[in-house]
C-alpha cells in the first residue's frame, strides 16, 4: 500500500472505498496520478467538475474574487450576491433563490420551505405535512434525508428518523396520484436517478407529475444537483419535458469544481415563508461562491458545453449499445450521464472499473452493478472513442478470464 493511502487509512474515516489511484493534477478531461500516468476522468467528481479540471475562466473568477473579498457572512450585503441570485433565477425561470453550500443543505432547505409553505399557505394542520419521495432516491446524507431513503446501508445504525416522508415507486405516476393526501406538501424527485443506477423514467413522467401536483396544489421539487447545469444536454433535465417545476435544486457543477455552491430555487410565495432567523448558513452566498457560481453559468453557456453534452452523449450511448457482451445488461442515460449495467452473475462493476483504470480510464461503480460514465462536458468525440475502445477491450478480456475459470 502506498504511504499516501496508508495515511488516509490510518487517520481518515472509512466512509469511502476509492479506487487505488492517487491523483495529483488535472486539466480538462484529464487527471494525472502520483507516478505521472494520465487518465480520462469519466466521473467528473459526480458531476461537480462538469466544466473540466482547472478551467482557466473559473480559476480567474476564483482568483480575482479571492484577492478582493472572500467571506463576510450574510450579516452584511455584498456586491456579488445580488447579481448571482438574479442570474441563477433568470436561467432557471424561477422567482426566488436561497443559496447554500452542499447539495444536501439545499435539499434540507427545500424540505423546510415546503413544510412551512404547506402550513402558512395551504393550511395543512401543524406538524402534519408529508413529503412524497421515490424509492431508490439519493438526495444526500443528513439524518432526515437518509430517513427517506430506501437503501438499507444509508439507514443502518442512524435511526430514529424524522417522520413525514412517504415513498413511492420511481417512474409511476399512478403511485404519485394515490399517495397524495390533504396533508401532502411536496413531491421531491430526481429527473434521472443518479446514485440509484442512472435510472431514466418513462418519457412524459415529469410532465404528468407536474400536472398531478398542480391539480392537488402540491409543490413539484426537482433535485437537479447532479442532472442540472447541462449534464443531460439541457440546462435542467426537466427542460427535456418542457415543464417548470415549483422548486429546483442545483449544486455540484454550480461551484465549477472549485468550491461548494448550491441553491434552492422556487416561487415567490413559497420562498417568502422564510423570514430572518428561520434558516441560514454562515458560508451560503459568500462573495467567493457567488463569483464562481456566476462564472460557472457563463462558461457553461459561452463554451457551448450544454450542446456538447447532448451531441457527445448521444454518440456515447449509441456506441456503447453496439458493444455485444453478455456482461452488459443495459446501457441507459441521457446526455453525458450514462450507466452501463453489468450482470452481477458474471462480473462485479468495481472489478471492471479497476480494469478500466489500468487502461487509463477512471470511473466508479454505483450499487456494485453499474459503471457510471459522466465525464466533463467538454469531452471530445476522439476522447470518447478512446474510452469506448477501453470499455470494449475490458469487457472482452473479462469474458476471456471467465472462460478460463
């Protein structure tokens, strides 16, 4: 074991199981390890590095602001926050925004706002509000959020959990209709389930959910922390169905791969239930975050990254579907959020990721059965061809090793 890994093992919590590679540098879609080996990054930090590693425009925004003003807390106004809030509202079509840091913080913000809105505006009886979520969801790691998860490991040993959450099958509009009661405040949903295994719902699902939510006066809140910011070939994944949710969550790529930046966006009547002292964050909306968040949106649009995600994502999915291998159960995704489902009877997705690493491609499995492919949005056709060839060769070699057993 390398001494650097030994230090992590000795002093760090064992809450991750990284691949055995030690990265020291990144540029664009590439990263380099401690020995100088180059890799194509097909993870982009769970979509946080959608702009590519060390994007010069984002680094300039970070550096310029870091030399001017970094942190004052929300006890005072700054010249950067207002323009950032306006920009993110305009690009999403929302009216109000509350800035936070991590994705989980944005989710917690949405839960609190939805509950208070249901009491103040919808007249749900005190402490009776319900939030509907989907089985297989991933919205973060707080006690409340893992309490509404269906993944046993996320919950084991962390109870008791807060009440007020109801789980329904993902992609099932009838289940949503049946789950709604007079106490329902909101439906929180991922347009594509990321950690759940890159699960794409049936076409028209979000549109029908929006109709149902409007009919029953409940908030449709789309968690776009992983799917937003151009990842699926539109600014928001919900844009594919032409809907306007009542609330949107953004994070990850909003920080440009440099710092944590997240937001909860919603209608004015929903956000206005939050008053001074109700909710806050020392770092949320700080000048550094606002400057980087503004630049992250500008780079995304000015560099054509959203269009590239759509174009290259279609190509990647088409080429992967051409690979004939008994190890592949399914290829699914949208834009540059793609999952290759591996038949667990034959091979573990993690073992295949280890093989890919040796060929210069870095990915990570999800749920032990799916290889996640979500590179920086600036990836080229030629770079994708290198990845596709590596995947094809890896599968062929893995099949051959099975035959020798």
